[in-house]
C-alpha cells in the first residue's frame, strides 16, 4: 500500500475525484474525436502516483496516492466489461460466421501472436512476459474498426459484414486463448497452478457453462422473464455475474473469463436486452474507473525507454494486418478494395490490449509488468489514431504496392484468388458441394500445430510427425477438391484453358500444402533455435515466388487464342496482365 492509510474520508475523496476526472477525460477525448478509453488512460496517468512535475517552487506528484480501493473498483469494472463483451455475441453467431471470415480471423490472430512472440524472444524476455506482449499486439479492436467504418460511411459496403464476422471469431478465440494462458500463468498465492489440476479445472469450467447454455437456461429463462421489478432483476443480474466470476477463479481460470462466458450464455436468450438496459450504467461507471486505474499504473518516464518497442510493435501491426491479412483476404477471393479495407480496419488496438496487459501484470513470475502498462497504452493510442488514416487511404497504398509487384506475382495471386474464392466464399451458384472433410482435417491439423508449439522432448517430435502426416493427407484432399473447382471455373481472362487444368490444380494445391508445411516446421524449430523459424518461413516465401514465376512464364508467352468465352468477372484479377503484345486487354472489377 502506498501513501497514507486509507480512511472513509479520503476513500470518498479519491473515488469522487476519479469519477469526475474520468468524465473530464472522456469529454476532451470525444471533442477530439478519439476513443474515450484513451481519455481515461491519459487522465489516469496525470492523477496517478507515478507523475512528478516541478515548475519553480511548485511541485505536482499526482492526486491519488493509495490505489487500493480504486484497484478493487476497477477489477469490478473489468468483470462487468467482460460480461457485456460476452453478451454481445453468442455461439450461434460464431457458428454462422462465414468460413472466409473465420479463416482470416484465425490467420490474423495467429500471425500477430507469432510475430509478437518473435519480438519478445529476440529481446530476451521470459516466456511469460513474451506471451502477454504478443497478446497485447494481437488484440484487434472491433470498437475502433466499427467507429472508423461509421465515420467513413462504409457500413453498406459488402465487406463490412465479413469484418463483423472476423471480429466475432477473433474475440471468441482471444477469450479462449486468454483462458488457457492466464490459467497457466496467473498468480495463486506464491505458487503457479499445477498443470493437472488446471486441466481438470478448465474442463469442469467449460462443461459447466455448456451445461448452463444447453439445458439449465432454456428451461428456466421463462422464470427470469417474469421478474417485473427492476430492482430484483438488477440484483439477480449482478449476483449471477459475480458468482460466475468466482466459479471461474475456483476452477483455476481468471474471473473475467467466467464473466465473459456467462454473458455468452445469456446472449442466446430473450432477456439479453434487459441485461444491457439495466446494467449498462453500472458497467460504464466501473469500466471508466478500470481504464483510469490502468493509466495510474503507467510511469510516463517509461515512454522514453520503450519508444523503440512501440515503433516496432506498430510496424508489426501494419505489416500483419494491413499487408499480410489483406493479402490473405485477396487470395481468398475478396476484391482488392475489400481486402485492404478489411486489413486496415483490423489495425486498431483498444480495450482488449489493455485487458491483456492488466492480466499479464498478475502473471506468476512476470518481470516486465512495468513495461507492459505503458506499452499497451501507447500502442492503443497510436493504432487508434492511424486506423482511420489507413482506412481512408487504403486504396492509394494498395495501388502503390501493387505497382511495385512483379507481373508474375500479381498473376499467380489472381489465379489463387479465383480458385479459392469458389472454395471458401459464399455463393448461390451450385458449383460443387463444399468438402466438410477438409475442414475437419484442418481443425485437427491446427490442434497438432499448437501441440507441437507447446510440447518438448519426445512428445514434441511425435506431435510434429503427426502434423507432417496430416499435411500429406491434406495435400491429396486439396488436390482432389481444387481439381473439381478448376474444372468448373472460367479463367479465360487469365489466358488459361482446360488444357491447363492439371498445372493450375498443382499450383494452387502446392501453395496451400507448402504453407501448412512451413507452419508446422516453424513450430517444431522454435524451441531449438528461434531464428530457424524465420528461415523456414522465408524459404516458403522464396519457394512461392519461384513457383509463381514458373507458372506465369508459359502463359505470358502464348497469344490469347481463347474465343467465345466471357471473362469471369465474379472474382478479381488485381490488375494482373499478360505481357504479350498480342494479348487482349484483361478486364478486372478492381480497375
């Protein structure tokens, strides 16, 4: 405890001061068209115990010295925030998420976690701090994305629906990830949780909430709807939220995850709107205290020491979200305009990153808590500010990047996009039956990929071997499915005919299989010598470029001899061209 002993008098003074100052911070942030969360964090820094200013004989050392009560209230705010995050989406929404949105969400979260772990490892950080650093970098903010979409009047754009699906899936995956990571690393007295008891606790925790969602709530919800008295309903709502949080802690899971899942359980019911209506005032007040309290924990002098880390993280966010995720979206069949719009919208960081930093500071054996706080605050501020700028100028940036790419890369990307779009994009055309077997195999593959990343010794080798076996099986499954798609797809405006079907099938399926091999190899090599993972991924990139060049060379040298066919304009070709003076002009909806 810092400062003087907490008494009822100064306790009321501190709570009142925090509430009023939070209001001022939110007002200023709103006037500047910034997130109110940034306003809360900044005023928290100003009134916190780490601020030290001197102007002549005048000194200022912050207003709040003892944050004991503020910390407790902020924890209540975090629990209520997580309850409402869970209340905003449900299992049915996750199930309804289109496959393309789910793939992009998993890739975006995975690539950000990977680069964050690489960054922490390169700095020599302990694995605990490294994982939470990666979590802070990885948490894309749906609030920042939707705010920017509304400001730019893009709600009616077709990619917005997919972006919402991406946010839903990524939020769900983030909570599952936080459950596992925090369960392994959160302090419990002075000892970390035993792995066996942790596994049992997490299983009991998930089974309990599945039991609630499938059997208990559906049979009792009509009794809740009969509660007419608002006071009684609020008491029930708050009681169930905090009891769920307590049950999570008993199970070895952070309390905030219990609040999140009880929110998801009630999201499927007809009382969810009443929950939002009656508890929102409590949430808003305590959540404001949480973010102000987070700001109080930031030492502003640390910004001088970690500016390079902030710059590196922002660069990684732009690389991962704006470039790599946008490239994946294009390869899955989105237009270039929609792809860069999705990628730029995912660049924002906000409450989710702050939450990871807050949880990470309590991790067993964590040594970088003093860095995670200012790092998360600065990352949120910078990315929230640049996201609208990136979205507004996304097409301009994409055009410049496209103009620098070799023709064979653009051409190969167009062929992959045209093909994979028929596999993962929703379509009313009865082209083929989508293979559920591939989806199941991919799910099993990613389970063994994760197992390879976290195991050691003989188990590590076994998981890797099974992963390679699954990759071989998936290669043949890809080849079979893609062959069917290629036979039914019109590539006429890409100067491909039916005689090229076998080569096209081999090109696209090898692109997918090579990616799976590169990922499982990177997971295998990381425990031995982490730079080898980068070498493996770079080798895959070089191999793809060489493969694209070989695939493009014979096509570029042949005249356009295909007649009587209408160019397939359903999917983009990203302005790729056939470098032949006899070739016809290639159309693209992106031009």
